[in-house]
C-alpha cells in the first residue's frame, strides 16, 4: 500500500508524441491513470475486510452458536415460522441474501449505466454495508434473527458495491494489460483483508488480558470490518471518476462507449433492465462463459464462506486456529493472484483458470479426507486454497471484461456478481441441504464437487476469441 504507482508499459520512441506539449500531456495522462487505478485497488482493500473477517472467519461459527442458543430441544430454530437446523441457519441466510441481491444488483447496474453515477452508487452501498457490519456488535445472546437481518443487508450492499466497482475495469487497462491489473486488484484485497485479520487475531488471542469475553472479542472484530470498510472507501471516493469508463485517453479498451443520459429518469430503468436481459441472448458465447463462471465460482465461494464452519464443527478447530488459517489463505492468495497472472501471460487466462479448477478439485478431496483435530493438515488446506483462490477469480474477472458490449459494463457485471466473493447462493443452498439431510459437514463439503466439474466442462467449450469478436471488442494477443 506504500506506492501509488502502477507498472505502466513503456512507450516506444515511435509512440511518443513529437512536441513538448504532447509529451507533457502524455505524462499527465499516465499520472492520472495511476491515480485512478490506485483508487480502484484501494476499493478492494476496503471491502475485502467484510469478505475475510465477517463472511469467511467470524460470523459463520459465531452466528451458528447464537442460533444454537435460541434452538429448541430438537436443535431447530424457526425464522419466519420455518423449522431450520441451527447449524444450517448461516448458509441458508447467505443464500437468501444473495437471492435478494440479484434484483438489487441488476437494477442498480442499469441505473448506473443510464446515469453515469457509478461512483456515487458504489460508495453509497458501501457505506450501507459498513454501517450494517458495525451493527453486528449488537449480536449477542440468542439474537440470531438480528444477526441474520444484518447479514442480509450487509451482503446485499456488498454485492451491489463490488459489482459497480468491476465496471471500472475495462476503462483502467488495455486488453493486454487487463489480467495484470485485475490480479493486482485482488492482491490488494487480500493484503487489506489479511492486515485486518492480523489485528483481529491479536485481539481475539488477548481477549482475556483485555478483560473481554470471547463473544465480545468476536463482536468487536465484526464491527472493526465495518469501520475499516467505511474508512478506506474514502480513497475511491476521492480518486475514481464518477462514471466507469471515464479513464485517460491512452486506454482504448472498449470502442465507442455511449455517453450516459443523466437527464433520463431512472424510473425507466426497469424497462431498460428487461431489454438488457433480453439483449444478452444476442451474445450466446458470453452467456456460455457466464454460465461456466456462475457454476464453478459458486463452488469456490461456498468453500470460502463455509470453511470456518466446517473447520469448527467437523474438524474441531478452535477460533484461534480458524483465524490463523484464514490469515494464511489471505497471505498465500496475494502471491497466488500475482503468480497465476504471470502464468496467464504465457498460457492465456482461459487455460490458467482451467488449471486452477483442477487445483480446486484436489483441495476439496483433501478437505473431505482430512482428519479432525489436526491443525497442521488444516493449515495445508489453507495454503492450497490461497494458491488457487486469488488467481482463479482475478483472471475470471478480466476474461469476462472482454466479453461485455460497450456501455453495458455495470449491468453485465451485476449478473456476473451473482456468484462472486460472498454472493454465491447455489453452493450454500446445496451445502446447507446436504447437512440438513445427512447431519455431516463432510458430506456437505464433498457435494460441492459438482460445481467445479460442470464449470470446467462449460468453460472448456467457450471459444473465447470468437466470443470477444462477437461483442465487437479488440482481442488481446494472449488468451
């Protein structure tokens, strides 16, 4: 986080403008691009705290404990009059929140593309999510319904905010730079999330010395993620342009971007949204890629969001071990994102993502066979997850950015965000149902294999070059 620069490609002598004014303008152009990119990277730094601290580490086990405090003699809670196992309440709530966020993301993405107010909407939802996350400090005793409500609000706000941030990517990098820029954004996210986790791990381990109960320490950790999110969102507020795609002139990622129409009422966005969804059928190859991503990434996100629950309930890991393991994931994922980004330069993003899916299958197999009460094996699993996590997601994002028609970035990324960090719904639903039926988290974790296998097959069938040409975008040299 110490540098605001980015590794911009060197300009060849033939490419440089002839006169001093032109050279000065080119230098200013590159300086502006560095500034905008840094604001975009810090947005990942800010919101990754919610994904790492809340969804991945603390909220799953803690909300499950709170739900068990409210459970009846059969071990069930009854939200909205439904009988649900206390151990399934968290994954069901995540799934429910994402179902609601689908409509919110699609509608907001349409409004953003029509009005050109991507930054205002992105930061507004970020602060709604941050406030809801800070409200989790009030989650104690048997207040599982409060915890569920705050999770729904925060996760919807998180999903919308991140979807809008993704819309900036085509304007931040040329086609050949996009894998590297996307990977660097993910690396910033894991670094930010990891730094806060270090502080939270120290707090949790020293809670006795501080005179705090373990529950109070967890609630402080949850609230700290909201505070972190709110504080660092100030940077993208100051550095990003209001409209996604309004990047310096040297970026020619998408030709002929339509200008926004701020004078047109946003109330018409529902009709525009319907037209957008119908219009997606004009690009069947984009839809095929989207189907592949939604499938395999639902598996990825379910592994991430349920890993702490699996570790605590099935493998008998204590809270300190869980936090340390997730911190290890964050650290390894920084290098994994950058490493897979470099591999993609040589072998192409599609091949690299396919290879990472093979790695995910091996990771699930290890998780299923792992002995309980063995932290060393759990840390080995964390390293495997971190190695493939950042790269598979960063490259998937940059690959999809090539398949979007001009001027529809926020809308298309809203559909994409249906399955991304913290916003998957099919996987948690399958995970929760598998546990509901079998009572075993091992059965629940191995049930996720189907998402990776189907996603691999679908991605294998996508002719990426033809898909990019079909939407009228320039094709990068390496795919």
